[in-house]
């Protein structure tokens, strides 16, 4: 099994389109010829006269090659044919080629193609290659290397597949390749080519060769005489084909023949035999009762369901070497596909068809349409000429001699009225009568803006009022609701006689039961550039024009109706209602729209736009309010810049429903512009490190496939369905890893959605850093690191808390010791001195001393008080240095250093910058105490001989460095043993409170260095 991959043809240019129109073949020809039964002769017609548009697909459109001799359609809706590079496939928009390799990997040219009843495609060539294509996979079925390739493949009624073969001696035979036992049947030697053979249910072998039918017998091929009901022999025959109900048929010169229980019976005879020597080849039947016949020398023919035989002209078809048409196929949507050497023709069913061909209409554009009581059609041209056509569409006459006609009006119960801007005439086949106009105005002062005929009465309206026909007179129509002349803007009446007028002074006024009724309150007039007004079959009133193009009256107010497009400004030229309640509108540049009965504006399916792709002669509408007409048979007629077209809404709706929902397929997946192969279950796997995923999809059928619309969603990426419009590709960049489900739905050109759509499983493999195991390991590492960090921080916090507790306890003990010291100083020093002075004073008071003793007593008292003062000063200095307040921080530090040098054997070397005023007062005392504690520790514990102290300012920081050459100690060991004292704790706490930093650099035998860094910015914040 080989999965078919494709390549696109490099040539991609817009195709040449020949537009046509739709109606059933019987109705179409009946309208053109007026004959309900059989025609008297064959006729050459264009496809648009049969209700088809024509498009020729060539290599410029992507067709691998213009030569197409076989065509088949698989159940999924694709169109297939053999090519020089394998097989080709078409989805209605894009052509693709699928190469079929041989044993050496070289691409093979395929010669034939056949679809069996199971939907499989059989392909073959003359080099022994036989295979099938099913579900996108090619399976080789070549079982012998000693024989040449088959001449053809066919399927018997029991479902077995037969090959037309030839042995090395030239003997021809049939071989069954299905089943366990190979069956072989001989073919008579005089039967010619066996490419076209059929084995019926009774086992009879039928052969076709060069337009002749044969029945294979034991040793000969017996010619089969086809006969018609009139007993006439039928000489020529086409190849075998399947009729619509599945039976086998052939086409002869005189009719269509069907194989029934081993006998050929005439199913339909042709009134006039087909021309001789047209070299009939292939035929195909559609679901509408038509049989399409392809010939080598005379192009395309059709035997219609109503008994006509018509030659269909195909523009650009050539006949090189007598090869005109090689393949004919009718698809699931009743489109007709023609394979030629000029390319692939598509005859596409279209809702509109062009009508009323005539030389006068070809010279001028139609602007007004009317249907008379006999079913005849009237057309007013832009040049002011009135043209009359019979009910069968044949041109009858032109009404001449009337000046500059502007309007034509008629209804089922009255005559035809012809009007200029100033005058009106009543037309009958025998007479032309001018109407007397009783409005009191001269003809030159009168200016009609519109007319409407209902129930044999003509209503004519202008900017100054409304007129009504009475006995060949136009009488002013007064509004009973107003005595003033209100003037008139618009007027319309439907076939049921319901009329309405839009009057500036009154608003919307309705005509009911022979009287005018105005609303209780004058509603606001719609803001619109008016062209006209219509009353539909449900008595709703509509106005149309531009800015906005369409408005509807709802009870007491007007509301704008969205037409679902904002690409360009829209001007609505005319409105009509069909018998199903749909509203049809003709626009100036955008073709025709249909608004569904529910009128859910701007929603899916409510608005349908039809243009040249749907058979309309031109997207440019014509007629100022009168370019559309609904005839009594329910058809809608349209005036365009290239003629008149007609559509049967009921028949179109029936064909729309018959088409069903479009089939949706995910065709290809590309990753970074390279094809991504499918897995065995149809899914795709995206390797890691890729950026751009492109999913291509399509929707079938083939009828106007370019108008198909799509929506898609990728689970885990798209929150909702994404509207792709007519684009057939979805692109994703850097998709997240995981399992995703891609879903695409589609709507055909008629707005019918396939909501189930197609799905594709997409697995995006993660990169190594996106794998779950890596994520789990990463999270575990992160959690472990966080846990370790938390434990470390917790220990730090506990250690800090323990230090703070020790510091607090030591601080309390220090404060108690300090209080005890101060109490001792006060009691033993200051107290004793004061007590001595007190006792001396009391003693002198009790026993006054002699004069010579007084001076001595006072000196003793003075000495005691002086000693007390010194004790008090010492206590005060211990509590707060006097130098800090009186001299400043710099001089206070100098004094402290001087006391160290004078009170010990340590030599002090200092370098002090002026730091006064650089710190807030509380930081100055903290820094002084910190330096004081450092000097005290050096004096008590260092055993140093030299002490250096440097104070300077660096980068908004004050830096104090105190170093000695003493014994030193290990700070980490001291901390680990918990023996850090109050001095170090106090120094660290003071540094922290100043937002500074204390660094202790010491080691045994290396001395000690303390670096204190304090930010000076706190002074600015303090100020």
C-alpha cells in the first residue's frame, strides 16, 4: 500500500469563464420554443439556454495536462482522471497530481481509469501497471509480469472486476482479478478492440468497437441490430454507460437503448436522428432525465428529458486529429464534466438563465419589465423603446411612435399601459389610446416618478400627488385623512391589492377597503436616498435605495435591514417577493440578493447573494425601481446591463435541498513548508522545535466551489470557531505541546452548513525542556531549593532571634550592672562627699569654731563638695560624653583616642576627616558609642602596641576603620560557641540600627580590624 502524495501544477492563473444560467432542460426549451412535446428538429444551443454556465479549465488553471480521456468521481466528491504523472484530482478549486511510482521508483504515465460500485478507482497503463486507489492510498494489483497491461476494466453485475487482456500470441481474453480462483473467458478473434466490454448478469459478453455493438459467442462476435419503436434500425452506438437508475445503456443515432434481461430495448427515440459520422464515444446520464453524449467529430450533444436532441456549443473546443471529446461525466450535483484535448469543461447548474434574445434588446439595456394578461413579457429599453415578447419568449414586435417612454405597466386583469414622464397610453392589440389626465397641469408641468397597475387599475404618482385610472382618465386621488395637498414620495401595491403610500405630511398611509388610513401618530420618515417602495405578500412595507440600501416598516417605526456585507456601498434598484415569502433585491453593482422569510438579517443562510457565477448576465442591475418582475408562474425576472435573466425560486430551492450538505476533508498538513505524513490512524505528529503548522482542507461539491465557506478550531489553541471565509488553510505558529483536535466545518454556496465537518488529531511533541519529566524534576528541584532556603532562613532567623535574646539578656544585665555601678558611685563617692560636707556644716552650726578655725572648716566643706562635683561629672560623662555636645563628633572621637593613648601603653595613630553634621544626632551617639566600645575592647583584650583609626567619607557613606596589632581572635569560632559578648552584639546592633554595616576581620596572632560603614543619606531624610 502506498499513500498518495501530490504536487500542485506550477501554473496558477485565473481561468476564462463563460457565464450561463439555470432552469430545468424541459422548462428551458419549452420557454424558448413554445412546444410542450417533441421538437421537430435538432437545434444548436448554448449551455446558458439550458440553464448551465460554462468554464474551461486548462493548464493555466492548474490542470496537469489539457488531454483528458477518462473521468470518474469517487463517493467523497473528488474528480479524478489519469495523467502522464499518475492521476489528477480536483475539488472544484484546486488541481492536484498524485504520482504513481513503478518498481524502480519512477513516475508512471497512467492510461485509463474506472470507478467500481464500491467507490474504488482502478487505474492502469500499457506497461502492466494495475492498481486501485481507496481512502487516499494506492494498492498495486499487478499479478503477472509476462503480460502487457490491460485494454480496459469493467465490473459485472455481481461486483467482479474484469480485465480486457491479450496474450503474447495476440489472443484476447477477459480475466477476473477478484476472488480466490482466477476466471478466464475467451473473446472471439474477430471482435476488434476489447477496451469497451460489458458482462451482463446472465454471463453474456457484449462488445463495442468503432460505433458498433457485438454479442460474443463461442467463436465469433455477432453484430447486434438496435431497433426503434417505429421499426427503424439504429446503426451507430456509443460506448456503454450507466443510466440514472444504474442499468447499462448505449446511445444510437435514433435513440437511447437499455440492456434489460439480456435484450437491448429502446428507452427513448429521437425525433430526428443524430447526424451520421459524428463518431459517438462516451455518454453519461444525470438525475434530471438528460443524457449527455460526447463525440469525436461533432462536439457535445444532449438528449433532454422532454424528448429533444440538442447540439451544445462549447466555446474554444477544437478537434485535433478528429479527437473532440474523450470523456463525459455527470457528478453528484448534476454538473456535466467534459474531457477534451483542449482542457476540462464544466457545465455548472446555475439558478439564473438568460432569456428574451432579440436584436432590438441587444442594442439597448432593459430598464423596466411587465407581464400582460396573456403571459407575454414587455421590456422597456434605456432608449425608450417598448419590446413585446410572446409567452414562449419569442420576439413579437416593437411599439413605435411614442415619445421617450419611461414606464410600462400591466396586470393579469387589465391592459398594458405605456407612459412617458408626462403622458400615459392604454395599449391593446388593436388600439393605442391616450389617457386624459385631470390634474390641472399642462403636460410640460407634469412629471411622473412611477406607476403601478393592480386589479385593472393604474396608479400613477408624481411629486405633486397620486392619480388613479377611471374610464381612460387619470383622476387625482385625495387622501381622506388630510384636506391639504400633501405631495407624494412613493407608492406601491401588491397583487393582493394592498397598497401603501409614503407621504411627507402623513408618514406611511395604507389603502384598505377602498379608503386611505393614516396612523394615529405621524411616524418619523426613514432617512434614506429613496429609489422605491414595495409591499410584500405579508403586507410589510419596504423602502429601498442607498444610505441605507434597505429599510422595513415595523408597526410604528422604520428599521434598517442589514444585507450582510460592507465591502462596498450598495444601491438597491428593485425589490420583489416570491411565492415562498423570500424577498429578492436587485443592486446596481453587486448582483441579486435573496432575504429568507425569517429575515434574520446578517445571519448565516438568511442572506444569499447571486451574481455572474450563478448565471446572471451581469452583476450590474438596471431599472430605477422597476428592474425586477415576478410573473404569474412564480418566476423572478431581472434586468441587467447585459440582458434579461429569469430564476424559478421554487425549483432553485428544490435543487438546493437535493445537493445536501458539502463533504469536508482535511487534505494535507505541512510543517515548516514540508509535507507532514499521516500516521496509520490518520493523525499527525509534530516533532519538537518546529514553528509553522499549515493545515489545508476543502469542501465538496463542485458546484461553485469557490464560494464555499469554512470555520475551524484547534482545541487548546482556539477558544472558539475561527471564521476562515473562503480560505482553505489554517496556520498555527509555535503550538503548545500536547494532544489537540483540529475541526473544520463548511458551507456550500447556498449557505448550507456541514456542522459535523472533518477532524484531525494533532500531537505536538514537547522539546526536552517541555517534557513532563523535566517539568517534574524542575519543580522538585525548585521545591527542594525553596525548602532548603527556607530552612536556612529559618536557622538564620532562629540564630538571629537567639542572638537578640542573648543581647537583650546581656543588655538587661549590663543595664543592671550600670545602675549598680552608678548607685555605688553615687553612694560611695558623691554620697560620702556630700555627707561629709553636711556633717562639717552641722558641726559648725552646733559649735561655732573660733575665728582662726573658720577658714579651715570652709576649706574642708569646699573640698568635699568639689569631690562630689567630680564624681557627678564622671557619672555624667559615662552616661553621655560632654565633648559630643560641646565639641562635635570629630573632636569627641579625638578625645576618646587621646584617653586611650594617655591611659594605656598603646600608641594611637589617627586620620580623621571632618564628619560633623553628616549624621543625625541619634546616629552620631550610636557611632560614637560603637567607636568607644571598639577602643575599650582594644585596651582590655588586644594586648596591642599600636592602634590605627581612620575616619573618612566615601560615596555618600562614612567609613570608620579601627585596626590594632594585638593578639586577635576567630569571630566564627566565637559565634559558633555562643560566646559572643555584649560588646560585639551591641556593636552589630548599633550598626544595624544605623542601616550600616560592621565588618570584623581578625585572626589569632593577626590583630583585629573593624570596618564600620554608615550611610550619610539618613541625615537628609532626618532633615
